C-alpha cells in the first residue's frame, strides 16, 4: 500500500489555495506573484504536488545520521519512503514530522522536525517513549512505530497507551492525511476524534 496520490494532490491544492489567499501573497509585488504562480503551474505540469515536497537524498541521509547519533535509532525504510513523498505536513490539527531544519538543504522550516520532536517527547515520557519512534501527532494522538515489533501504532498522547495498530506506515499516513483533509469515508463531517482505518 502506498500513500494515496489523491490525498497528496488535495493537500497540495489546499496549501496553494491558502497561499494565494494569504496576506503574504497579496503583499508580494505583482512580478513576484507571477513568478510564484508560474512555478506552481510548472510543478503541476511536471506531475508534482506544489507546496508538498518530498525530502531529498541528502536530507534523508542527514536525518538518518542524526537519528543514529541523537536517538540511537536506525531510520526505518518505510519512513524513508514516506519522507521522499511528503516531507511532513501540518493541517487541521494533524502533523506529520519532517526533516529537521538543521538537516535540510533549503533552510525551509515548515514542519516540526522528526528528531527534535522525538527528543522532546522522550524527555516528557522518559522510559515509556523510548519504545517508539514518533512520526506525528494530533490533539489526541501520537503516531509512531513500535521499535521492538516494527508495527505502526497510534498512542494516546496523555499516557502513550497503544490505541490502534496499522498494517503499514503508509496506511497510517493515509489515515493521517484523511483526518487532515476532513475526508471521511462514512460521510461524516470533521470530528475531533481520529478516524482509524477500517481495513
């Protein structure tokens, strides 16, 4: 199972729409607005998702080395593949951690960094948290990988009790994207509860 391209496209469309309505964009000189619009159109024409970039090989290598140095964890190949498709996002109270600022090539600080977030969580939960590599969070949950079993898991963010296991990291990230986009299969509207995969 892979990340659903339709979710990445929807996320990109949402980010582009927000950007074009933003004060930042409106305050840009007309020439800069045109350049930005051309860049967005060019990326779409090449089959990319504007404003939803994937991490580069160098950034992935930097992150993998930092995980080894800082946390003594090897970067799971499943997380490597996710970050190549989407280098994190923050939307509708759901966050997928991305490459930390100090390991990026472009100095673009758009999402919380995976290493920094794990260091913070580990310091807050001490012995419990070192069982997990946290990949993201929401108002109620942490999304991570159980380091002993390798299983993707949703944890209660108040006590790190496991609440739901996924088959793959892709499946978990798809559910995170579904929540971020407010796109629920059962036709319900946005809720504060996470809609875990029914698969």
